[in-house]
C-alpha cells in the first residue's frame, strides 16, 4: 500500500477550452477544397480529473464527446483555444504520446496474433529499451490478469468475443502504464454484464495504480454509477455539469431538478441535457432550458467542478510491488511510460517479428497468408504451362510464344496486386492507428514490410518462372535467372503500386480494381503483344516510355527471339516456308507471304518493335538498358512510396482508417 496525498500524483485540467471544426459531412471534393461547413464544437469547457479517479463524459450523439477527447489528445483538426495541462505542464502532442493513452472507438488489431502476443508486441513498441524483457513480460501478464484475459491468452484476436476484443484494445494502451487514459465509448454495443465488467475494471485500474481515466458514454446504466468519480454532461459542446458524481445529485436538487426515486440519475440528467427534437415546440423549449442550465453552471458550478466527494488526502491506493528497471528499484507510482520509447532498431525489429508472427502460425489466418504469398503465382503459371505445353516450332509459334510472355507478365503483375490487397490492408490500418501514437514513421513501416515480403516474392517468382521457363526454349541457368529477375521486378512494381493506392483507398477491393485497371493499360500499351509499336500513334508510342512493361516485354522477347533464334520454321508439318523452296516452286503468293512471313525471330522482333529503322530497333531491344530500366522502375516506386508516407495526408483521408 502506498499513500497518495492531496489531489493525487497526476492531475489533468482543462480551462476554458474552445474548439472549432467540421460540423457537417461533406464530399471528398468539398473536403479537399475546404468548403465543408465548420463551427464551434467544444464551447468553454473546464474540467479536471485526478489520479485514482474515473471521469465520464456523457452526452447524446453530436454533443462533442469525441471531439473533446480529440482536443485533449491533441489530434483534433482545427483551431483550439484554452488551456490543457497535465500536472501543471501544458499538454502538447509529444507530452500526450509520451505519458497518456487513447483507446479510440475503433481499433483494428492484427489477425493471427494471440492475445499475449498482441500485448507483448505493444509493450516492445511503447516501452523504452532500458526496461528488461522480463519486466515487459510481467507487465503483460499483469495487464491480462487485470482485464480478465488470462484465460484467453493463447487465443487468436479474430476468435475473441466482442467484450474480450474491447478489453484487449484497452490492454494495448494499458500495457505501457499511461498516467491518463482516454477511452471513446469503451462499452459501445456491449451487454449489461460486460458493460459492468469493463467499467469496474477501469475503476479498479484507476484506484490501484493512481491513474486518471476519462471515458465517454452515450447510454450510462445505473449499475456503473458507483464506479464514476466524476461526470461531465455535454450538450452541443456546452457544459451542463462537471464535477463529482455524487455532488451532481445535490447540485441539480438545489437548482430545482431533483432526480425522481427509482430513476437512473445518470440517464435522467442526460435526458435533461439533451435537446428534444420530437417537435418544434419541444425543440425550442428544451433548447432554452439547456441554455439556462449552461449559464447556471457557469455562475454556480465552480465549487462543484473543484470538489470531490472522495477525499484524496490520506486515501490509500493499492500498488503492486516495485519494478527493477535498469538496475534501479522503481516504485509502481512511476509509470513504465516514464522510461521513454524504444529506439529505432528495437522498433524495426519488433515490427519485423510481428509481421512474421502474424503470418507464420498454425491458425487459419496464418496458413492462408503463407499459401497466398507462396502459391498464387506458381498456380497461375502452372495453368499457363498446361495451356502452352506441347507447342510445336511452326510459324504460329512466334505469336504463341509472344502470348506466353504476355501471360507471364500479366501473371506477375496481377498476382502481385491480389497478394497485396489480401495481405497488406490489416497491417496498413494498424500502421495508421499506431502512427497516431507516434510509435514509428511511415518509411520505417514500409521498409520493414518490404524486408518481410521480399523473400516471399522471390521464392514465389523463382518457383513460378521455373515452371514456364522450359516452354521458352532457353536452357542455361543464367538465362533462367534473367527471365525470373525481370518477372520478379514486375511483381514488385505491382505490389508497390497497390500499396500506394491503399494509402488513400480504404477498400481493398476498390484498390485492387484500380490497380488492375492501370496495369491492364500498361500491358496493352507497352508490351507490344496486342499491338505493335509500328501501329501506335505518335503520342501513344512516346507514352510507352513511361511504362515498365515496355522494357520488361522487350527484354523477354529479345531473350526468346533474338540472335536469329527460331529461324526457317515451316508453316506446318506439310508446308515448308524455306525461301529457296518457295522461289523454286513460284509460291510467293500473297497468302504464302502472310503465312510464312517470319524468316527468324529477329524478323518477328522487327515487325513488333521497329518504327523508324534498324537504329531505333536496336535501341528498343537493348537488353542491358531494358533490364536496368525494369529494375529502376521498381526501385523508384519503392522510394516514391516512402516519400508518400512522409507527406501529411488530409485529415479526412487518415480518419477513415481509424474510425
């Protein structure tokens, strides 16, 4: 047991806080242009909460509860006036991220991880490296015990009940022991028993560790009344009452609004603080009444806001045993959050291990992820092999082999898109939520993700390309390596293009369709398979220089048809296309010229890629240039993505990944 004196060790205070922001939803164009309707959302709010207390912010929908939490956490977009202090220090975004926690209304935890793994990775991402691994493990077990999650420690996050999932969301923030914890509707859609459980757990946490808890509720039940030390009623951003919960009854009784017997006082005064919209007359009457209540509290409510029924002076708060951190015995009153955040390398390593753990496990999610990453492209190429196997070396093989290259390129692109849209969004959304807490930057997240995904794509493309390589007629290992490398580069570009789209498009399906549409245009325009370069108009021809498919397809076609390969092929088993025989037999008719048009592979390449002479053809089919530019596209897109994740996005874009 430890004595916490006076007003408590930790003290959050708001004084005359105003905040303006968007009050009506708008279209994407309106948001970009800044023409949506804005107004004052939080109006002259003053309140306080001490360590060891639970403060409930009550109000109907649109009252400004969430906006107030966003203001406290310094995430709110728009002008804010007033003073917010923590232990007398002005609250900044950095201070909040270092010392406080925020459990948002929606939190997307990674599927495939167990409850214990989720909390342990959260501890490694939020607690400084000077805290030992043993202390972090102990903290995780303590949080699971406090939140009644010990019995489901090894259960996957996607197998939890709604109540267990909500408690795990809270645990992700509690594991670093924040001195102030904000929670947006922690009991939303929970049944009465689980609502009681969650509120009692939060109340026990506040008293046990001397931490301040601030939560919002829209429909408070009477059985949670004893757990709420303070309450704040909001109506359209105005404060109707804020102060000790039990003094609330005394205050409203004195101003002429006693709570009837057998009535839930929390709901009764919430209804009193809500505008009645059932008719115009009731709307006007309730609006005037609430305005009078707001003014009444401004005049008489000061003592109630500063007072508390519970006398914290001399209050005994139960605390756990001291923690030994970095060779120093640390009393539990010093939160783990006080030891700072982990370094860059620990954060990167934790992210990498988390990627591995969420993928390599025996749960359904893990097995499906591994199969998706490793088997999708080989399966597609196996189907291509079935379709193209048994090709015979007649004149039509030029078109057939060109189709083989086209399908290999299409498979590399499209499977890259499908794999990314199925595997990446969960990590993407978790990144957006954790980035709000300042845990790591976008480029670090992308860099670690690429390190994790590259081996999968390398193995997948290597296995897939080996399946179709024998159909190309090439034989050496070096030729296979070049063949596979070009396809791997195309696969990477498709992944990165899709990642860039998923940065601003929440729906994985929409992002996949968009990426597939763009890639289809690349293939049609730059591959030279569906239409030769000679047949393109001038502007379309120059547009091909902006596509990776131009260089990848040219390299693969040069590899298959270049250096006079496939020369002197007959039209069929009974029709020889040798020019000597054709001349001798005087068979150079228009029909035979069409059916026996290619003397060798070089002639075919000339038809597909030539535009203004042999010099231009040699430039188009420069193998070294094409190979280098193909990889340059993938590398450039990787760098562009890292830069994109550094660019501040509009708030409404980021918000859709968090709400």
